[in-house]
């Protein structure tokens, strides 16, 4: 079977690495890809934003499955257009992708169906947002309504910080946003496969959004993650599936916009039980990297079954007992203006330690690789507990030679000190 993978980040490198292990695969194509993905796939000279060209490519190369990694093509309706020519797609259509494409859409769905989530208001002006602050306490969460690559959220801890975030959000004119109450608890990410009707849990993870050690500094697209999320005990996972995920899937199916792909539920585990923070309509990055390190099945067969509505025919997804942990190496300046062009060396030495180095913001230059984005590498390792996986990941990090890059040195710290998982 020929497969087309859409995307160019660390998530897509992890997917390519795992898909390439399937005996069902003939040729894996990737667009636009990156140097790491090119080790497992044939890079296609194709712009996924050009839907007509993508459809023509699928026809010419007899593509049997398209896997769409990032959120933007999904929100843009690429899955719908490819399905229209009869090619199976792993990824939701435009309407279902609004779960990520519009925070307001998701919050309204939650209110309509009774899904537990934070109290919220939708706002469309700076003055309206400022007036709405009076309905919250000192702490409030401010979210841009549309796609923001993981960085469109401000957790304001004071009125002054909230007002500054609102001013920034509306600085360029009209915008839409959601203001939410601040929820107390531990965060966890739950991943669920869905073929339109059938659902299957597909692992859990905890990520680290803040740029600095100790969860300090601005939000990023993610500086590291580990899986499984020990705080998401089996009873809490079942509650999240029953009270949050399945009602969402049912609501979309009832509206005639069935969800096909992976649904990533960001959860807050409060004293009242799990509450939805947000949905993403794709595998997370860097959460995908740790999930792929642990997944014990044939990924191609699993994704194809989802795309063809056959998920119920497969056994439940199985994962290794090992803990996987990934450390993101970012370019200096991230999450602001990253310093690009810096040489990245030592990948082979890092992988010789037993880790996987998934490339994200890289490009080939001469015989080497240089930084070409904010988050550049995701150094991923496994171990029997979080501390062991953490030590293995940082051994690999220290084998790299990336002088214009940096990373957090404390990924997994809560679990290592025994707050939500086995101590090392």
C-alpha cells in the first residue's frame, strides 16, 4: 500500500518512523517532510495547501491512505476533498475540525451537550473582553479563538496580566476570544481514535508548555512530554471517555459531521472530576513522539482501520509498559523569534545511546542539518519509570552538538519527585 503523510514536524517524523515499520507498506510519501522524515519516506514535491495538486498526486501514485498530521490542513478541509475521490483519510473533515479551529465552537458544544468544562464567555472586542473580566476572579484564562500553534493561550494570574493579554490579542483590530475560569488541578492529555462511531483510547501523556524550568515563562507549543500520564488513573480515564469524549463524538455524528481520526482531549483533573480544557484534532507534538515509542501495534493497519470505519474489528490498542519521555531542543529565542541556521550535529551519537531523535524544525544544508524553526528536535527515550526515561533522554541530549539551541532540564520533574508517578 502507498501512503501519503502530510506534515513536516517532529510529530510527522514519529508517525513516519512508526508507519515505515508496517509490513503492509509499499511506499511512504511525505509532503513537505524534513530531513528526518526523509530517512523513512520519499519526499514529495507537493504543497499540501494546494488541494488540487494533492488530489492529483494521490491519483498518480495510487495512494491507499492519506495521514494528515498538522491541524491547519484539517481545518482547511483537505480531508474532505481527498475523501471526495474515494481515498481513505486519517483526519477529520472541516466541520469536525472546528473542535480545534474554534475555541468558541467547542465551548458552545460543551454547553449544549453538558460536557464538564470551565465556565466561559465568548468576546469579539477589547472593551467586551475587559468588561467580562469582572465576572472572574484574579486568575483567568484567555484564549484566541482560532489556530495559534499551541501559543494562543494566556493563563493570567492577575488583573494587570489579563488586561495586557487582551490588549495584545486585539492590538491588530477585530478578533475573537474565549475567557474562561481558572481551573485547579493536574493536567493530562488523553488520546482517542474514532472512525465516526467507534472509539478506542490511544494512550495518555503529560506535556510541559512553559518554556522554562519549573514551568516558568511563556507558553510554547510544548517543551517535552512523557507517557503514560500516571495522574490519569483508569477510573478517571473512563470518566473522561464517558462524560467528555463520547458525548462529543455523538454530538458531531448527530450533526452529520462524524469525527474520523485521533481526538486529543486536554483535561484538567479537578476535585470534581475531569474537565475539558481544549480539544486538538490531531496527535500532539511532542506527545505523538512518546506515544509512538510505546505503541506496540501496526500503526498503518490501525490508521487505515480508522479511516475505513473498521476500528471495531481491531483489538484495543496495546502499549508497552515502559515510560517514554521526550525533551524538545529549541532554537535560541523561542518562543519569540528563533535563531535559525545553527548547525545541528551529533544526532547519530545521540541515537547510539538508545534514544530516538525526531526532527522538527530542521532543513538539510550541504551534508548536514541546520535549525529551521523554533522547536528543532525531540529527543525521546524509554525506561521502566519516569526517572529512568528522563536520565536516558538527557544522556542523548548531552550527546548532541547544537550550540544555538536550548532545552528544559526538568522534563518529567513532577513524576520524578513522586507527585504523580513512580519516583526514580
